[in-house]
C-alpha cells in the first residue's frame, strides 16, 4: 500500500519542510517510487534517492528552473512517450 508522507507532521514543521530529512529516513524506500513537488526537485535529492536509498523518483519541474526545463526540452517528447520504442 502506498505511504503518503504528506499527511505527517514533525512537531510544528509541515511535512514539505521536513520530508527530505528525518521523515524519509523512517521509510524503507528501496524499490519504491518517490514523488515530490518542485521544492524537492534538486540534484542532491534525486542523487540521494537513487544512490543512497535505492529508490526511483518522479519530480515536478516548473518554469522557475529554466535550465532544467531547457534540458528536458532537448531530450524530446518521444523519450517520455509510453509508446516509445527502445530500438
């Protein structure tokens, strides 16, 4: 069953201010997909999820990260299509 950390709080801190730290340490993320809003779309967070926690991720990218938006646009839509072939 999916675990929704957004319903949790740590003391007076909302989860979005705390989730990338101790809160995520409470969950075994190995083999799971972690979703996060644009606040957590950072290289360090993505790298830690993959390398340290053995998880996959789905992160939101907004227009206030123009370099990242440009990089994604260079990849092309076909790479993101569920019908894309590997060949």
